[in-house]
């Protein structure tokens, strides 16, 4: 089995490493995290020990906030990151989304899911009705004890035993109990696979959807909040906290050992996982549905660069990080100019698919939304997604703010709390984890220093292709992206001064991406990537990012067409490849999986003011 260890060896040592290759660019740079992978330890405990490099052992009580070394940040980011609030998408409606008071107004999830007859998890996801009382508005406990969520790879034996006991107790409840393992799993299916409508806001014919929009982070935060409190109550421990799957740190880039089958019955083991992705397989943040074949070192390098892109380059402002506005009356099937947040449409989707079992119908459990909640790992994955929200905000970069619109603040969901009380919770109460009574044990954030480096530098790439590659103004939209497509896109301005860059971010937008909602979709986007016979990797500057989607299941004709969008930061990318003076850029779309029906209705570079 491979083991990973982190060290701060001088860079010369690293460059002599035979595992080192061209595609590990960030490993070349000195003063960055050096990662070494070796095939040694063959026992789980040993492996866990090896993960815990001495430099990373920190007091469990030190909370995440201290992760962020602002001095390093300023150096690392060169002050280039300000951020912008995208002019938010105008909406004709403008009332917050609200889950129905009447939780029995819930329908069996609609779906054309292929192979659903072989599926082991059902689509009947409505919650049990305990009384006909309206949900109470939830009030956060005052002076809560802070539950500290540990990094799964460093959790103590004692902690793991407690966590397993709590899940076992949940599984022992009768299925119809609102706290049971099944009912908890169904919550996700109901909110995601069309169980609820927007009737509470006067749109009974429009589905409620919490993915691909600015509801993604807060909905899942609340979902985990109650799940954690229920587990704590089941074992009578008010300090119980969920672990987080620390996939953004090399020490956590394998499936946490506690989730493996261990001979005894392990309540957090799920048989519906991809058996080829058990340790020592390293998670791929850019997972396409097939293994990258990268060496351990290259995979870690690529993962860190992708995290850098998703947390910084492509998420400089509220909209690009949280996702587009979504208010009552918006139809998830039709909203042309919606936008999925960078983390949601990136590492979030990748981990779901990487864990789900490709041999099961619809990649159950984690690989599909209706079944994901059945795997205890779902909540541990989402704890790290939630941690990304906290880190993003704590970075303190201008523009890293939660939405302030009442349509976001007042959006609400309905859950059973740990006392089986039906409660309504609001986004506005989800912005401060300390006030909610939990926090994250700290873990190093090496991706902060993993700015991709260029594959090839050079000006005028687009100019040289004039007449060979189509210009965006000549494209007939919607443009099909079912094969490699290249387009030249004009920039609104060039030669931007430092001052200009401090005022606005230059971003590439793909608006109105339409895709089959029942497919796992992944599309990669490159800027000024010229074919030199060596493939450009995700750790290189020309790789702008991806758009990826987990299957949902929404009926719309024979196909389940859904609509979203994506944004990619260009300011730093163009600096890195020395193309700041160019009039236009070459954008290359590379469909990786599920893109047969993918089209885009607008490709545009915009300067988004930093506010
Ligand atoms: Cu609601 Cu990971 O999804």
C-alpha cells in the first residue's frame, strides 16, 4: 500500500525524485508543500500514522480560524485577489424559496433513472408526518457548547468508536422514525429529486431544488447540523461532532480508514461504494468517471491546483462561490442564466462520483443524488464541503461574502430537530458556525500555495489562429459541446494595470449550459492551450476549470434537461501565461463524460467589479 508523508525537504531533493514529472508543476517550486509518496506500509493503522506528519499535529482544540496565515496569504496571492460581487442576476420574482409547511405535500421523486428496477434505494422520499402542526421557527441555542469536527484521518480510536455507536443507534431505530438512517437519507432525495414544490410561495407547479444555486451551501449546512445533533442525542453526548473528510489536504486524500470493512460489522461501511477506490487509491478532485492513471505525486499536485482554482481563481465573489440566485418562481429546469458554484460543480461532484459504485444501478449510493444520503460518508464529505465555505469566508479577501439579499437570507427549509420537533430554518441563521455551536479542527491548507504554473507561455495565441478557429461572434448559439470545440473570444479590455485589476476581475462566463440531468456530466475548459504534443494537466495554468454535475432526475420530455452555468477567472491565468496584452483568447472545451446533449447559449468575458 502506498503511504503519503509530507515534509519540507529542499526542492532539490524533490526534483531528483524519480516520481517527479513535468506534470507536477507546483512541486517544482520551493517553499511549497513537498509531498512524497512511497509504497511501503501495508497496514491501516500504520498508514494513518504516516498520514499524520509531525508538522501537522496540532492541538485538537485549535480551531480552523487559525488556519489562515494572513501574511502567507498576502504573499501567496500577491494582493491580486480582490473579489467581486457579480451583478446578481435580475429576477422577475423575488421572494425567498420556502419548503412547504405541510411536509406531507411531497411526491415520490420523479425520475427516468436508467436501471431503476435494479436500484436498491427507492425514490419514495417523503418524510413521516408526526403531527399536523405547522413547523416552528427554529431558534439557535444560546451559548452552545462548541462541537469540534475532527479531520477523519486523525480521529482517535475513542472518537471513531463513538461515531460508529451513534450511526449504529440511528440504524437501529424503526425505519419510520424521523431520525432513522433511512429517513435521514431520504431528506436529501426529497429536496433534490423533485419531492417538494414551491407551493408555499405560490408556485405549486414548480419544483423546489437546492442544488446548482445559492441554496447549496446553506441547505447542506442545516442538513448536517440536525444530523449531527441527532447522532449526539442518540449516544447522549451533546459535544458529539461529525468528522470531516479532509480531501483538500494530501493527508486526507484517500477514503478515511474508519469507513472500510473491518471484519466486524462496521455501521459506517457501505457496500455500495467503488471497491477500486478503497485505500491506497488517491482521490481525484477532477474525477471524470475513469481513473486518471496519474502517479501518486501527480495526483496530489493536480488535486491541490484544482482546489486553488475552485477556492480562489474561479470563486472571487459571492455568486461564483455560492452559485446563482434562485428565488420563488424560478424553475430549475428552465432558468437560463443560472450558475453553479465552483465547489459544488467541482470537487463536490467529483467525490460523489468517485465513491459511488459504478457496478450499481445509477452509481448508488454516493454517485447519484437520490441515494447519496444512505452512505454515512456523504455527511463526512459534506462536512468538508461546509468547511470550504468557512475557509473561503475566513480568508478575509474582499468579495468573499455571503449573499446579502433578503431572498437568500430568508430562504428556508423544514427539518425534524433532535427532539422530533418539526422546525423551519433560515439561511440567515446559517452564516456563523460558532453561533450554530460547531467548528472544525484545524488542518493545513496547502492548496493556498498551489497556484498552477504555465504549460507554455506566449503572447498572441488567438491572433495566430484568426481565420482557422471560429470567433465567438460568428458562432450560432446554442453551441453543442459534445466534441472538442475551440472558440476565439474577444476581451473587453487588455493591458490592465494593477489598479484596474484591483477594481474588477476578468472572468469567462459560460451561460445557459444545458445538460441531461440524468447523466454524470463533466466538461473541461482550457484557455490558450495549443497542441504541442504534451497534454496540459489540471495543475497547469491553461486549465481554467471544469463544469461537472451529478445526476438529479427531473422529468422534462424524454430527457431530463437542466440548465446551469459556470465562471472561470482570467486575471491571474493570463498573467501566468503572459497573454495579458492579447485582444482575444482561445477557449477550448473538452467534453469528458455525459456531454452528448450539452449546449451553451452564451460565451462571454466580463469585467466584474470588486465590491
Ligand atoms: Cu445535496 Cu452532495 O449533494
